[in-house]
C-alpha cells in the first residue's frame, strides 16, 4: 500500500512539473525597458504541489521544471536565467508551502503567499545585485543598479508574485479536490473565517 501511495505521489509531482514546463513557454515581458524580465505562471503548479505535499516537494517541482526545460530548450543565458528562475521560484514557493503546511487554511495560505512574495523580493534584489547581473556581464553600479532594481526588478517580481499567488489561490481548492484529495481543510477553514 505504501509503495502504491509513493508512486501516486511521484506521478502527481511529475505531472505538476510537466505542466510547469509547458507554462514556462507562455512567457511575456511587462516592462519595456527590461524585456528579458518575462512573466510566466510556472510557479503555480509548484506552489500547488508545495501546498499539497510540503515545501520540499514544491522546491523539487521548481528545480524539475527548470531542469526539464533546459533539457528541451537548452540555455540562452549561460545558466544565469535558469539560476534566477530557481532562486525566485524557491523563494516564493518554499516559505509559502512551509507556512501553509504548518496550519492548513485559507488565511494561512494567504499569509504564506505574502511572506513568500516578500522573500522573493528580497532574494531577487540580493541575487541580482551580487551574483546574477555580474554573472550575466551586466556590472551595474550606483544609479544604474538602483534604477534596475526599483524600476525593473521590484515591480516585475511584485506583479509576478501577485499573478502566481492569485492564480494558485483560485485554482488550488479545485485542483486539490480533483487531483490531490488531501486538503479538505482549505475549504472548511474558509467557511470558518468567512
């Protein structure tokens, strides 16, 4: 019975990673001055997997989606874009899933996603300023770095987190009933809070 349960879980994790890879192909820039910053919804399946099975599973889905896309498409950024995607994805998914799994409910899901979005902002700024931009050959300093961070990165990560979190919030309940069958508390807690 236990191996059947593990196989079922691995199939669902693989399905979520595959959906995330497909979603990565539907990306679009939102800030014309920084066209390389593209939004996609690939963190939605990772966040759902993290809510259903815990933060480690959510993190595995983030890493799997980037690895699978690399196997299919290769890299156009010398692994800088892939590294950024992993850092930002983990920063959003792991804290949100960790908090949600401590006390499953609507309110905890929202708080977890807000905290994940804040961690994503902070790690996004730090990783870009000290590692990602220099690794990509963009040695921005002073006003140029501040402009990039506050006119590009912060709004981009904020919009991305907002879209991903709203999509996850709207979809998770339906998906958990249909696929995971593990999270009836999300709906029941919603009724208690309302």
